[in-house]
C-alpha cells in the first residue's frame, strides 16, 4: 500500500472509545479512512457529536452520517422506552443478551458500510467490536464477522462479478477494555473526545456528563483502572442529577 496513494477503507464510527481506537488503527495500518456514522433513532445525539469530533481529530479522509430510524422498530433500551440497566456487576453484564442490544444493528450498519466500500473501491471495513462485547452481543462475535465476509462476496457486483474479497477487520476483537485503553494511548487517541454512556445527563452548564453506572460506563471505567489511568471525560454526581 503506497503512502502517497493509500487504499480506502470504511470504518464504522459511533463516537465511542472503541470505534475511535478502531479508526486510529485503520489509519496506522495505512488506509485512507472513510468514517461512517448512523443517526438511527438512538436516545441521545451526543454520540454523533462525539463521532464528528473523533473523525476530525483522527484524520478521517471523509465522514458521513446516514439517517436510519430504528426507533420505528424499537426493541432496545437504546431505541425504545425501556430502562437502561444500572449498577450491574461483570457477571451480570456478561450473562445473556442485554436489553441495550439493538436487534441486528451491526448487520444493518455493515451492510451500509459494504455499499459505501463498493462505491469507493474499498475492500476493507473496520468495526470496533471486542471480546467484552461479544460475550453478550451476537452481532459482535467472530463467527458473525466471518459470515458477513462470505455474504459480501455474493451481495455485491464487485464480489459476484469481479471476484473481489471484502475483509471485515476487527482489530480490537481479542482485547479487554484495558487493552483498548492502552491501544488508544499507543496510537495517540484523545479519549476525552469520545462518548460511551447509554444514559448521559446534561449539566445546567451545558456540559454532557456520563452516568457512571450503566454497563458501558462500568466497562469503560474498568478499562482505565486496569491500566492505572484516569478517564478524561466528565461523570455526573447522582445526587445532583
């Protein structure tokens, strides 16, 4: 791959810690990264604002946001009026598929990413799934990613007519949250730009603060603790919320 003319790759970018590190890894791998975010009817738009910050700071060649309202289907605490679980321990978080799972979300997102990849002439799609997530989310598991690669060769003109081989790259797949935080440090990612919380709160000052007690916050904080670092984002005081 030429440094003067890098090949394109598509990277799913939610604005969270994992996807920010994934984008940085794709760039470190030598790709011109085209970041793809979704306004899918999620409870909070702050993650899209984070995605814009991360794409700009991370040197994405392009960043696009697709409107796709999964709230019309519901079925998840992120797209429906269901309660976000709080203060669960690791055993509870890893037991079964959580209510924050959005039905078939990664299948939908990867399908759109595949379409953009074909338009760009890209053959690589990056997604920030990891070992912690795939214990509970079926569409974060290695067998799903391999099956999607097989589908891509049949679902596209580039694959079916030209023999193109698409690769779904998940560089964080086997990392713990601590490993992801360390990878962020190694790649120079500013994690203060990211947003992870499922249930954030906007302080009267206008500052967005994470709850600190949802599954996503608990795992993120554990990751920082594992490497002896302090999370740079703001968390709310439950008594003032």
